[in-house]
C-alpha cells in the first residue's frame, strides 16, 4: 500500500498519470473483480453451512436476535459519537460563505444523479425495504452484487429448511454445500496471494485519480474541508480504539493487540477497495483462522454484517448532516437530532457495502430534517478518502461482533 501511495504521488509531477491508469490500474481492477467474483457464492455457501451447523431453529433465532441487537447497539453508539463530536467541534463554522458558493456551483452536476437514486428510494412505500429483501427470482438476485440481502434471505430460507428436513436424503445436499464452502475458501486463499499486488495497484491509481492533474490543488481542497474530515476521522478512531476494544474485552476477553494484528490484512483491503462486500472473503478468512471464530458463527454473522452493520457509515452520515446544517447556518433542534439518530441508523443499514453507497443514503438523512441536498456539494470532493476510512470501521465492526457472538456461544477457540 505504501509503495502504491509513493508511486501515485511521484507519478503526478512526472506526468505519468496516464501510464499508471493504463498499466497499473488494470491489476487493481482485476483484484477487485476477483474479490467480487467470490463474494456471492461465499455468502451463500457460508450462510447455509453456518445455519446447517446449528442443531435447531431455536438456537438459530437466538443467535440471530443477539447478532442484530448487537449490530443495532454499535450503530446507535456510532451515530451518537458522531453527533456529539460534530456539535462539539462545529466544523461548519470554519467554512466561509464564499467557499460554500464555490463548492455548490462546482459540484452541482454531480449531485443530480445521486439525488435521483435517493428520490426513487423515498418515493416507495415505507415497507418497500421489506419487499426488496425477498427476491422473486434467485438466479436474477444472485447475478447482481447489489442484491446481497436477497441472496442472504434465500440462503437463510435454504439453511433453515435443511435443518428442518434432516433426513438421509438431504445429507447429500448438506455435504455438497459444505464441500462447496471449502472450495470457495480455498479460492479466497489463492486470491489473497495476489492481495499485495492488488492493493499496490489500487492505491497508485486512487492517488492519481483523486489528484487529477494537480496534487497541490487537491490538497488545498482537502485543507478547506479539514475540520469536517478531522471530525469524522476522530470519530472513526474513537470507535476503533475505544468502543470495539471495550466490547471485545468485556464480552470476549480478546486483547486489542491480537485483534488488530489479525484484522490488519482485512483492514488494508477494506481501505483500498472502499467496499466491505468485496472485503468479506478476507474478513472471513482472518476472523476464522486468526481469531478462532467457529465457521458456524462467522458464516452467519459476517455476511449479515456486511449488509446491515455499518458503524463508520452511520457516523459519517450523522457528521455530514450536521456539518451541512452548520455551513448553511441552520440550527438543528433536539428532535431533529433525534431524527438524524434514527435515519442515519436506518440509512446505514440500507447502504450497500460498495464504494460511495453511504452518500446516496445520506440524501435521505438530509431530507428527513429538511436540509438542502445542495449541501452534498460541500462534501463530495473528499468523499473517497473518507469512504476508505469508514469502510475500515465497517469491516472491523462486523468482526468485533462476530468474536463477541462466538464467545457467548462457546464457539471461540483460544
Ligand atoms: N463503502 C462503504 C462500505 O462498503 C459504504 C459507504 O459508506 O459508502 O462499507
């Protein structure tokens, strides 16, 4: 990653941007494609294996409820931390009126497509999200990486039925999926062999893309949004350094050092891909082989977490919303802050684990408290680096809960 960063930085003054885009970037894309390629079959096989490993449906629903409850608690905590920090630091007060005009005119075009996406979500019935979880055709659902929740639904149904049938005839199905799971995990191992090259290529091309033709003007942009970015970064660090270690220590007894050492490879991949879904294969591998979480638990908790548990994203959405209100000089009431708490939690659950998903859902949070969507113009320019960071937190949060649930079920190896 460091080498990629250095290459990106020296490529710009040397005018080698195109060279990096033409000859280095494709290797990053190949690595990303490999991860995406394996994500869907991995979710299916690991969820079914995880569920089939449970002896009864009662146990499954207990673990299910526990997992969702812990995911909700950490997300609510993250939003609360975000709201507290942004109210305390007030990053919006460092942003001048002129700057605001400049940003609004520069980025207004970028907003419209995202606004359309968010509009189509808000026009639906409030229960549309439930309808969306149930696919009408599993092949169609499995053919798109954005329909992960639908595949999860089918896998849950499939796994539960498998547990309920339990007769010699279905043993062959059970064995087949367990075998499939092992094959896919091997594929993940093979892909991980290329991870250093993939991460190198992704970093170099990200730097070149972000900086465009001039690194210094990009850095200037970053500086003008410095307090906003800093607020989010402080919040994310707080979650990583204080919140998760507390959960780990109290519930599972796992130490800070061991946990982060084990998670580091997954965090690097999350950072360079900005996608928790693409990182899932790596997260699973690390959580099982390094942290000792039993497959039954990780196979259930992690795929679910990738789609519904996004602590980094929810913190970011809370900070961004209040930041935009501050820049536009709008005072938020306590009940509006509560609305943000609720909608940011739901919006993060609804965000897919792909790059930039959090921004689209942010529009819904902005709408919920009547803030101008033009405010997005202020933050779009530096969204990518912040997306990289929040994805690291999203992935780490899933792993934290997986370890805690495993411990509480006696499925954590020493
Ligand atoms: N990129 C994030 C993820 O994949 C989602 C987001 O906040 O945009 O976890």
